[in-house]
């Protein structure tokens, strides 16, 4: 049986490497403003993207290049040059969003597999067949599609690959077709520069055009004014249900602009869920333990399993973001011997070790610190905070650029974390 692909976001070269090391089968990312995440596109130079492709291919993994923006007429010549330049890097597929760009890519690089972006809003067999006839080898279906409709498309078009989102930010608008940011700040969502205006709190007013009267509507206490703030998608509890259909070829995690820790934990959680499925196991609590450690807007299973009219829990009305169950305390450097502090760290703090699956952590007790196992998890305590420059610190805070010595070598990009303190609460409501 062919395993479903786990596709993770790669917003930077470092995140690309982390996602792959933590279990992704493939990653997606882009270069320049033709990628639908301008900020992450700017993080990648062509040279770095080429390095990322080489890193992935050396490990038997794939890289899909995003060329999924919506171009203007004035950009078409530049777009043609961009397509050809990206093809020279030899990614495993292009992700595109419009019929015109799909056709152009097929003409310029006829051997390149083409994946149709979720922005194209494919919900049914008719649309899927049109794009397949135009050269699309994979459809990234609309986020509003149901599992039943996925099965119908696969039944009619068995050779067409289907990809679905299972985790990450959800858009208030239909499949990302939003103009709120454009109207308020001039930043165009469908050209990659969304300002996330739907995440802001809003005050409600009523106006009488005849008298010019304007008054503010008072919200009930505790209801909140984040009226357009969608919760984050989380389908880890439904992986068995999704894979049982046999209709899905790739499950996708959103989040190119999210943190390196997010790239690691989402890859790890869904890697466990996929591998467990093929081994006849479904340990939902284990997957959600990892995902609950992430900052989030509250979680929802959205539309794949339930239809929109069947539920009313997809909006987070009271806050824009909340801390997860854990706080990242440190990130291990590529050499595996030092870590950079990401939070306040003191001697004798108990730090949970979050390493790629299958990693072997040596149990040690030396002058730097100890590592040990408890309840199936690995931890470390530092007896002293010794920097790479040999300076000894009483405590280290986030922003300190001095790498701190580890008691034993850990896998590159391993994370250290501690439980979030109750007084951390949620992010400011502004």
C-alpha cells in the first residue's frame, strides 16, 4: 500500500531542514513575490532554495515550488523568466493557482508536474477534470471540501493526485478569497501580502442615515469582538478516517511564516499519526499532546469531516492567539553540542527534549548536566550554564546570542521546552 505523503511548510532554509528532519516526506516554499507568502518568499534566495532542494533530495524527500500568486498583465514577462529560473533548480513540482499560469507553466516546462493550489477552489469532479485536462497532476482541494466529495473525485479521476490541508491557520473568507486586508491596508491577500485584518478586534456600530445618529453596540461580557478570527485547523484526531477512504494522496500542513518549532512539532505529530495508521494504531492523545504545545487560536476540525452549517465552533471570538501547553526554551544548533536560549533558562530547570522521531538520546551525568528518561520522554537538567566562549552564566534569556553547552550531543535542530506558566495567559487582544 502506498503511504500518504506528509507535506510540510518551508518558510526558510532552516525550517525546510527541520520539517524534513522531523518527518516530512515533502516540503513547499517559494522565492519572490510570485509565491503566495511574500514574507517567506523573501526569506529564500534562489541559492538557498537550491540548497534546500539538494538537502531534500539527498534524503529522498521532495520540494514543491510555489508560484501561486495572481499576476498582473505588467508582470507576465517577469513571470515567464521566473518560471524558467525556478525550473533550473529542479524542484519536484510547481504549485500554481490560476488557469493561465497553469497553461503557461505547461508550455514553458512541459515535463514539470503541476499542482493546482487550493486558491483555485476545486470542490467537484467537473472542475477537477478541467484542470487535469489542462495538465494538473495534483489538485490541492478547497479547504471547504468534504471527505465525501474527495472520494467522488478520486472515484472519477483515480490517476489524479488529491491533497488536503489537515493543520494550520484558516481563512475567514472562502478559500482565501479575501479583500479585507486590501481595503484596510492595501495589502493584497491573493498576491501574498495579507495583513491578517480578520485577526483584529472590532467594535460594532449602528447608524441611522436619516438622522446621522451613530451609536456603539455594547457586547455582552465574555462574548468578545474577534468576530472574524477563525480557529486553527487540526485534523490529527481524524487521520484514520481520512486515510481509510483511500482518496487522499497527500496531507498538508499550513504555516510557512510560523516558527521553526511549529515546523518541527507539526511534522512530528502527523508523522506519528501516519506511521501509526499503517501499523494499525491510532493514539490521538499522543498526537494532540504535541500539537497542543503550539501557540494557536483554538482548534477546529473545520469542514472536511463536518459541513459548515452543522457546527458553529470555527471562530475564536475572545482572543487572537493563545500560548500552547509548552514554551520553547532552546533550540539546538546544527553541531548538536550547543543550544540557543529561546526563553529564560536557569540551572536545574527540567527541559523536555523534543528530537526527531527515532533519535537516540544518550543518558549522561557530568559536570555540565544530566539527561534522563521519564514516562517515555527524555529530559535534561543543566548544572551550569557554560557558553561557547567559556563564560558561565547564572541565567540566560531569550535574545542572548551566546550558544550554551549541552551535557551530551543532541540531534541538530532538537528543541528544549518547558510547560507554559499559568500567568502567561493569551496574547494581547490588539
